[in-house]
C-alpha cells in the first residue's frame, strides 16, 4: 500500500473505522509491513500526533535487532528524535509578542463545553474584542485570528478547513506551527516555533498542546489570557466537541493529564493568569 493511500485512509476513513471497525485491522497491517513488534505501532498510534506516513518513517528507523523485541524506551527515543526539528524562533517570538501586546487573548480548546457554552464565548468576544487562538482544531461558528498547531496529524486533517474558515470569516487565519510540524511538503507557516523549547521532557506526555501554548505565552510576555473549551479529560463522557478527535490514552490517563495541567497552572501562577470562561477540570 502506498504512502499516499495510507494518508488518505488516515484522514478520510479512520474516523469512521474507529467508531465501527470493519475489514482487516490497519494496526496489524502496518506492523506486518514493517516487520516489527505490534506494540511499536500501538505506542506511536497512541501518541495521536503522527500521521501514518510519519509512523512508517519512525518504524523504518528501528534497528533490525530491535524490530521484534519491543523496547518502550527505545521507541520513545525514536519518537522524540523524529519530532525534534530545531529552529531559531527568536524573530517569530518577537513578532508575536508585538502583535499580542495591545489586545486581550482568548485561547480556544476543542472540549465539549466550547459548543455547549458557545453563546457565552461569543458574548465575551463581542464585549472584549480579543485575539482568538485555537489549539490544533478549527471551531465551528467562532472567528479565530491564529491557529496554534503542534500536532502533525491534526494539521494534515485541518489543512482544507483552515482555508474554508478564513474564507467564511473574511480574513486570514495566521498559523503558528511548532517545528515538528514543518516537514509538511510545500507548506509555509506564518510563524514557526522551536518544538524542543516548548515541550516538557520530564512529563508523561511531553507535548501537551495546551501546556505548549502556555509556554508560548510566557515567552511572548503575555501575563493574562481567557480560555474556553479546555475541559480536561474524563474516563467516561465526551472529551471533545468532535468525537473523531477522542483517543484511548487521553481516557486511560485522564486523571494524571488533568493533574499535570493543574500543576503547570500553579507553577505559572506568578507569571501568567488564566480566566476560564467555560467549565474545566483544570480549575479546582
């Protein structure tokens, strides 16, 4: 199966397959075609940040003697190495700092409450005229100024939606991409930020997108921001307004992810104040 076909399956078919599986299991196909232990495939798929093309690239880098003997630390190292595309982002950080200095910021996450409490969010936008920044998704019916993209797989899925949203609202959506996303062919981003400077190497999930964006805010000297749609995670119920975005690891590790974000907010409390407009498990 060609890489292009795998990408097409990933974008167009997998959201339906996860809800109602049929036919052969793509998971085992990828494992067999790369002649590797299936746990390597599961580990990378559970990251929920990689396209099938990227997963194939990482699996191809596994040393022959490691292929059939699963080593979690080893595949984690390969994942981090693949994601760690370095760049000098000083100019883009300065540009964002200047652009965000004279208006309040509103950060938009893909939680269910973004849809349930949309009217309150729109009222806030009307009253405060904030700069709006979405995180790895494009909302329905809410204008956005910037899209923060730290997830290669999400970007591949959202590429057309970015253009459609810009046309619908009558102004461009400026894209802030982390450097792990920038290996998309023939793509130019408005701002490119160094992935390694935004992640937490010691965290269980090193590249939590909300925390990465908060790190961007501190780098750009932002001291206050409103937030909506950052619900936190739960084992049961809807974690996203779009069920196709949900994934197993977020449910299984919901408590530890929530606590990690809470701890991060407490650590940043003296530097960055967040106002949650919608219900969130991150607020005690």
